[in-house]
């Protein structure tokens, strides 16, 4: 249960999980509410996130503190769908959906996950397993440790930096 584990002390969101698999420094900056460069509209964090969380349908469903894009039944099982614009950050998307599945499970709802990439005509299934849950817990524990650090992890140049709202902050000297 959330709250029973020390690792859950700092509230973790699906967005935190998504960023964790991209950049640990970004997780730290966001959790410490360091405002990204507001001047540069093209790098606006909110806009970037909404692009990544491409929604075709406005029929979202809120359960607790999670928002689900689509929900359907298949052979008597609940299937939770998450629509994404691109499959580029597949690991992040999978682990974020797994986090939702795990949350639902803690509420007594057993569901299967489905990542939908309409522009790529692609679909990826995500299933809750003990192994996946362990990986998720390790990630959550690591996020907790990252957030507790007194300074952010050093920046590492990755492809994502080019679109990141913190680009100026991390690479101002370059
Ligand atoms: S600019 Fe790069 S290193 Fe800095 S927070 Fe963004 S992704 Fe991480």
C-alpha cells in the first residue's frame, strides 16, 4: 500500500516516473519546483508535456490521482489505454502506465495496459507482473533518493536536452 513503504514518503506521480527514465536531473529540478526558462516559449514545459501526452479523446477518466485516457473490456478483463504521440520514449511510457496499473491494483482493480500510438499505427501491451512491480519499486525508491539529494545530479547530454525546458539552465555555459 502507498504510505507503508518508506520509499513512498515523497508523493510520486506518473510524470515523475516518465521523466525518471529520461533524465534524473530533470526529476530533481521538477520536484524542487525549479521553474524552467519561462522566456522561451518553444521550450515551454507544459506545452511539451501536452505534446507528449497527445490526447485524441477528451473522455479521460480520473481514478484517485491518476487520469486514464481510455478504458475498455476485453474477454472480461479491464484494459486501460494510454495514447501517446510517439513511441520514442517507450520505456518511460511503459513504466508510467505500469505505475497506473499498480495504483489501480492497490484499489482492487486488476487491469491490463495498452499504449496506443495512433500516428505510428502501433500498439504495445503492458502487463503488471511481480517482476515489473519490483522494477517500479526500485525506480520509485531511486526517485526518492534523487529528490532528497541537496544538489541536482550533474547534467548529461542526451537527445532529449534539445527539447528540454531546462536546456538553458543545464547548458548555459555552452
Ligand atoms: S537539459 Fe538535459 S540534462 Fe538538463 S534537465 Fe533537461 S534533459 Fe536533463
